[in-house]
């Protein structure tokens, strides 16, 4: 393999390592934030209202921020710069950013005004007793003013109106970060979640102490305000560097500008394709409202734990791979694109599979260590841990699918992923309805993962047609080595949990002093087994992270 090819392969993995380290820091702070929220909100109507209200803008921003917007935006920037020069590219970026900001401001306004309808639909399972028809009737009666909303519905409306502005701020932040990523500035965008977590924790607790608020409803209000402030802080962090690169912001709807119109057209069909998993999560939130009180909080927390694993490497690698894949596709280097895709698929499961297995086996002590405090008691911990076990099953499928989607968008295939998404949504709905009866929130979590497996298979078939032979045999052999190294690690985790008494909470300190060394032993065992199996992916990963020449 030539040095030039090695350098091309090295860069995304090294950058993913940088992003992964910063993401790890943000996830650690995220766990602190989760513990703080659990302490003040507990498991009840106020917590459900907060997490439903937060999930609405958070899911929408995943469409505009982490998904289709960046995937459509970056290829267009590259096209304009290659064909018309850097100055034309800067003009396009300013106009697109202005159009995006204007459009999202309008969406935010509509969301705030329509929050009564939206929030009521998300808590539909508890707006009234009885079968679905009676719930829909009660929902409609509230909307026309002939019936009063429930307390949870009213609180969800208030919190949703406060936090919906987060959609605008975090989406603009993601667009700014996308431009920086294109210029190989990965660290600062990856650091924005760290700032967000700090602001949410500090401001939320500060408001509670400043006003002497003690009720869960008051805590939900304080942290809603903090969420909005955190989004503003993210934009403030990225804006100086964005401006320093010579880019601006031209407010208004520049729909007649060809590159802007082209980007928006690409975003249209791609919203469903890139956001299939997020739409599945939204459907899950709705279905959870039909279960016992607290189900939406439990599902949110278990999903957040899965996202922690995904964010440490899968999302990081997908983020830094998109610019490279885009350049390869523009240059007609399909062999290089196939290589980048193969590298991403082989690399992402190295940490993701053992982390998912370990999280499933150690679900109870992990959840207890993070969440058991204040209003979040043992029953809530047990419920969340049982749900996390099922959530962990789907993590590898979701991770692999997230590597494949950027390859589709690099090829400017925005419609193929839509068809995949429709199949995934149908599978998720059918599986959720079938599994939530016997398994509750665990069934909904398992359905999300199995639906992602459907997406993974269909995306593989799609890319096989577009790129030709994908060398999947090489990928499967790499995954097989990862699985072989994971099995003994899983046995140690299981036996260690029993031997150390981790099936029972022993306080934060006692549990931590037992759990963290066990996790360390499991990680070292897994790494040693990979090395013994001669995994070239593991060795190459270490070499590329440090950029050590052979």
C-alpha cells in the first residue's frame, strides 16, 4: 500500500480519535448531567414532561444538525469551491446559513405556537383513560377548548415552548461546525457538547438555588431554561472561528440561489433517510405514553446511554468520514470511497461491540451508579437497567448503519436511504406493538435495534449496487475477530458482577470502587485478546491514532 493511500486512511481515524476523546469528555459530563437531572426530577410526571419536551427539538435537530443538513451542505460547498472558486463558496455558505437560520426561526415559531397540539400528541397515552378513540376525542376537546389539559400536558407545553428555541440554536451550531469540519477543524465543533453540559448543569442548579425552588415541576422549569442557554453558548463558541475563516451570514430566504436551492432539494428527501432512527425514537416516545407513568423517562435515559456508546466512536467516525468520502466521490475515486467505507465498518465495531455487550451485562450497576440519587430510587434504577439490556442489543446495528449513510450522501444518493427508512419505520412500528406488551419499555428498545438491523441490511444492498463489490468478506472477518475477543470478556464481566456483589447497589462510592476496576480489567482483556488474534484493525487503529510510521 502506498504512503499516499496510508495517509488518506490515517487522517479520518486520527481525526475520529480526537473527536472521540472530546466526545468521551462530553459523555462523562453528560452522565453527570443525567445524575443531576435524576436527583431533582426523579421518575414521575415532571420528569416525563421534561424529557418529552426536550426530545421534540432534540430529535428535530438530529435531522437538521447531525444528519441530512450536514450531509447535503458539505458536498455542495465542495462542488461550488471546485467549480467556481473559494470566493463563490464563501458567498454560498453565507447565503445558505442565512436561509437555514431564517427557515429554522419560522419552524421554531410554528413549534412554539403549536406546542399544545404537539405536546398533547406525545403524551396521548395519558390524556384520558380508555381506548385510543377516547384518548383522541379528549385530545381534540382540549384543542378546541371544551376540556382542560392534564397537569402533565400543561407542563409539557410550557417546557416545550421554552426549549423549542434550542432547535434553532443547535442547528445553526451544527452548520457552523460542518463548515469547520470541511476545513479539517474537528476539535472545536466536538467540544461544543462539553460547553452545553457545563451550562445546563451550572445554570440549572444555580436557578434552583437562586429562587429556592424545590418541587420537581420547578426543577423541570429551571433545566429547560438552562437547555436554551446551552444552545446559545454553543453558537457563541463556534462563531468567532467561523468568521475567522472568512465566512458570513446573509439572513433571508435565498431560494433563487442555485447552490442554496440544490442543497435544500437534497435535504428534502434525505430528512426521512437520515432520520429513520430518530423517527423510530419519536414513535417510541409516543408508544411509551401508553405504558406506566415514568416510562418515557426510562426510555429516554436508556436511549441516552446507548447514544453515549455510539457517540464515542461511531458518530465521531461518521462525522470525520463525510468530508473525505465527499472528496473521493467528487474525484470519481470509487475505490477510495469503498476503502473508506470498509475502514469505517471495520473500525467502528472495535469499541462498539464490547461496549454494548458490557453495558448489557453490567446494566444494573451502571444505571445505579449514574442515576440512583435523590428522587430516582431503586425501583426506577431496576426499570431503567432492564430496558438498557434490550437497548444494548441494537447498538452495533445502529453504529454500522451510521457509517453507511454518509457514503450514500457522498454519492448524492438522497432517495435510496428514504426507501430504507420507510422499511425501517414499518419494522419498528410492527415490532414495537408486538414486543411492548410482554416486555414493556424493553420491547420498544429492542424494536428500535431490530429496525436498525433492517436498515443495515438494506443500506448494504444499496451501496453494493452503487459501488460494486464492497469487500464485505474482509469486514465480516474483522467483525468475527471482534466477536471472538468479546466472548471471554463477557464471561469475565458476568462472573465479576456476581463475585463483586454488583447486583445490589452499595452506594455510589462502593459501587464505583467495584465497577470501574471490573470495567478496566474487561477492557484490558479484550484488547489483549484482539492483539493475540492478530487483528490488523486493532493494530492499524493504534498506529493511525498516533500516526506512527511503519
